[in-house]
């Protein structure tokens, strides 16, 4: 158990570094592309990203999670899965090649056809290194994962920014940047994987040896695919009904909020999943782990998003330019969505870890029946702000429905504890937000940069003081976790 704790601690530290570096790079790319290209071209980029991200789910097919979840895997199983993954990548490439004109017609953007066809090349590249990275994740070997992610992201972002700023390629900049990122990400894993005799795939294939993995993966694929649709359906509908300019505003707002939130969430969930898997038979430990992670996520995300609300009117004109002014209110409203989206994600790791993949699948199916209806009727107003408000409020409602329907079945009745773990950080963030709003009303002679600096410093002081006064237990838990003691007490 001590070894697992130490591995988890080191994993958190390494993924923290990766999260910080890649977040900064991707947010920089987001801001530069938005400023250079404008809302309309950025809307095209959002459409291409929808295709890339959705196709990525089919490439993995949930099999990566199956490999991590299964305790022991034979050489025959790994080899068969490797060649199966390459075959899936080829099929994806061919599907995108043929479906690109239809997708472009759906969005009403003929220029998307060639971009989607070219971006499909990445799915011929990624499978060659994917399994080796999955094995490293299973072993909690995050040092190499961190190095590879930082290198690939850095090179891809720099190339994308250069092409957008100096060549006039527009949305094509993202396409070429994505392909280069895929190459740089895959090559080190492929080289290392083939050099290692334990991970080097053999020239054998047995469907009988992998059908269990594929079955597990198909439920996981169904769940993640539907989850992706429920996450992106708002952007799809806006792109189809309101056009690329409206989508550009909305996509920029959503990305500015979800980039830091997703990175933080990914950092915690990446470590939480293998740890949950190790303690999957102990419901008491699972309950403590889930509540601690929920409290941590709220304590980190709530003040961050409250800060976004207060500084958005000053930051957007400086970072993106006056042409993005219409996105400010959307950014502020979607902070509610970002918070509860982050709080809902750990449940996915929890259910996969205990082998309840079907539960997640059925839950995502339920959401798919609800979210598109709400978003569609909101979009009929012709106002992006109405859509933002609708998805934000709906996300809050879905979080609590999820608790009663799913989470309670695994960790037991803990609504009071769960609500308290969320309420305290939110109240602290609201106090911070109100204080900064009053302060800003008095800073009439201060420039926007000065206001943002003052808000950041004062906001951190206010929230930090409230944490010390009212959440000492969480601070002790986090401190002990990083000092290689247990953050989830036994007994």
C-alpha cells in the first residue's frame, strides 16, 4: 500500500507539471489564434476540432481503459490489441476521407471537406504509440508520459501559431499542427515500445484473446462517445443554426473556461482511475476518495472561475481585441457550466474502476436524450447567451440527478457530505467575487491591467484566508498527500 501511495504522489507531481505546461501552451495558442484569425475563422477551427476529438474516441475504443483496468495481460493479448488498434486507425482514416463532404455540407462550410480529409492522416500515425503509453499509465510511470506530452504539445502549438500568424493559412494551421503533434507524440513511444522486449508486439493476432477487451471497450466507447456528443452538441447546433461567427464567440468562451478546468480535472482523474482500481473492492475507501476529490476540485475550480467572471471584462479586450467583446457575457455565464462539468467527471473514473461501465453508458444515453432538446430550443432564440445560460443550469441539475441515480449506489448515502464539500468552496468564492466587485467599483482611475493584477492578488488573499479559517481539514489532507502520506485514511 505504501508503494502505491508513493507512486500516486509522484504521479500527481509529474502530471501537475504536464498540466501546467500544456495548459499554458494551449491557452496561448487559443488566444493568439483568436486574435489573429477572428471569430469567423475561429468558428471553422472549432468545427475541425469537433471532428478530431470525436474521431479520437473511436481510435482508443475504450480499450486503453480496459488494459489499465485488467490486472494481468498476456503477451498474446497485448500483441493482438496492438494490431487491432492500427486496423481501427486505418478504418477511421477511410471513414473521414469519405464522410468529409457530408460533414462540410452539414455545417454549410465547403472548405471543411479538404481539412477533414487531411486531418484524418493523424489516425494512421497515433495507433503506433498509443498502447505503449497506455502500459506506462497502467504502471503509473508518468515521468516519460510528462516529457512526451510537453514536447509534442510545445512543437504542435509553436507550429500552429507560426502558420496562423505568418503564412495566412487560417484554419489549416490547426490541421498541420495536429498532424505534427501526432507524429512527435507517437514516435518516442513507438521507439521505446519496440526496444523493450516486454512491450514489443509479436506478429500474431487472436480475436479470441481480445474479445473481452473489445466488449469492455465498446461499452466504454459508447459512454464516451455519447458523453462527447452531450458536451459538444451545443457547439454543433450553434454551428448549424447560427453560423461560424456565433460558433466562434461561443467556442472561444467555452475553451477559455474549460482549458484550465479540463487540465486540472485530467491531472486528478488520470491518477484517480488507477488508484480507484486498486481499492475497487473497499466501498469505504472509495467513498472517502470520491468525496476528497470532489472537495479538491471545487476548492480549486470555484475560485478560479469566480476570478474569470470578475476579470473577463478587462482581459478579453486586451488579450483578444475589441472584436471579441460579445464573448464576455458568454464567458461569465459558462463558468457555472465549467464548475459542475468538472465535478461530474470523477464519477466516470469511479464507475470504470469498479467495472460498472454499463452504468456510465446508460447515463450518457439519458443525457443525450435531454441535452440536445434543451440546447436546440435555446438556440431558436437566436441568442448565444440564452444557450449558455441553458447549458449552465442544466449541468447543475444533471450533477445531482447523477448522484441519486448512480453515485449513491457505489459510495452509499452521502448527500450531506457531498453538498458540504461543494458548498464551502462556492460560498468562499462568492465572498471573494463580491469583495472584488466592490473593490473594482472604486478603482475608476486604474487601467485594466492594474485592475487584473490587484484582483488576482487580493482575490488570492481573501480566498486563502477563508480556506485557512474554514477548510483546514482539506489543507491538511492535501499537504499530507504531497508529503507521501495517505490522503485517504484507512479505517
